[in-house]
C-alpha cells in the first residue's frame, strides 16, 4: 500500500538564538539536524511547510551507486552504509533494503556507456554487471520491451522517503534539535561580513552558521540575496498503484519510466 507521509508535532515558537540554523525540512535538512544534535551542537531547523512535504516524500528513494562518476562512488558507498545503519540510529524502520537497481537500455550507444562505467569502477568491487535481454527477463519477468540490454548493481538499495524523513526528524528532536514548521525564512542577516541571524515570518533568530537545504527553492532564496546558484528544476510525474504480485523487488530505471516496490 502507499505509505502516507507522517505529520510530526514540533514547536511553534522560534528560539531567540542557536549555533546553526538549517533552512529546509527535507531529507538533507533533517539528516543535518540529527548529525549536529548527535554532536551536541545547538541547531534549529526551520521549514516553510511541514517536514518532507515536497520532493523528500515523493522521490523514488533509491540509494544508488550505479552510473555515478567514479570519483563520487566512495561517497555513495558511505551513504549506503549510513542508510543501512539508520534504523538503529533513529530507532525506527526507514524502509531501507538492499534490493539492487537495474537500468535498461534500448541502444548500443548506451550499452557502451554502461560498459565504460563498469570498467571505470572495477577496483571498487560493486558487483555491477551488464545484462542481456534474457537476463533482464529472468530478473524482471513479464516485460514487453525489446531491450538491447541493461546494467545491474545488486548492492544498490532503496529507502522509503515518506517514512525516513519523519523518523530522522523525530530522532533529531529527541537528541536536542529544535524544529519549527510552517515558518518561511525570508533572508539571512550579516554583521562584519559574518552570518549573524536568520529573518523568518515568525521573527528573527540569532545564529553563527546557516545551512541552506531548501531543495528546488534554494536557487530563488539565494537569488534574492544576489547569489547565483544555477540549478535546473525538473518536473516529473509520480504515481502509485494498488498492491500487486511481482514483477520484482529490484528497482528498475528505463529511458522514460522508472519503478520500484513499496
């Protein structure tokens, strides 16, 4: 069944001051707040809506190493380990499962790209391999695409976005982080060239550091401050089906469609 985003209870009043203000209550923001709180650093997270109400509860939840630049793969491996440890860290299931991720291709050119990528990360022992159409049909039965082939990394995984962000936010608060929802940040104030406070629609909070984790809104927020942050927004459609048997627990990405099981 579709897992609905859990609404969590947080405080309404904005504290007078803190060490770090995190702007944005998506997966990046709540994880940053948890990490700071675990290290005993005072932190206040401010979210204009409610926790994970946008992209962080609507994405595929893939924990992926496949097709990342070779220099980035060690970071992805570290993320994989963090996700595997997350249930123990936050005391709650976040839906993490090492189910593997497969990408399908309908062109020889793309298969060449996959082949070169596997060779570039050969020393990292990811277990990635190229697949034939027959192998794809065995792993993901019932398909009708005439694929040239694919690439599959069994060590890739997934988590449940609608579960994870709320669980991490709760754990952050339990460790001392403060979270204020329904409070938009307007701007950042500086003094003598350093961050001094954050101005919100509920008032001002003094702070020493700011972490901007506003997702797609970060470009507009920084633009209002005269800072260029050249990102490209994408609009994608996401849907969920009723429960069904099959076809696979593997997360699958195609040229124009991706899917995974809840």
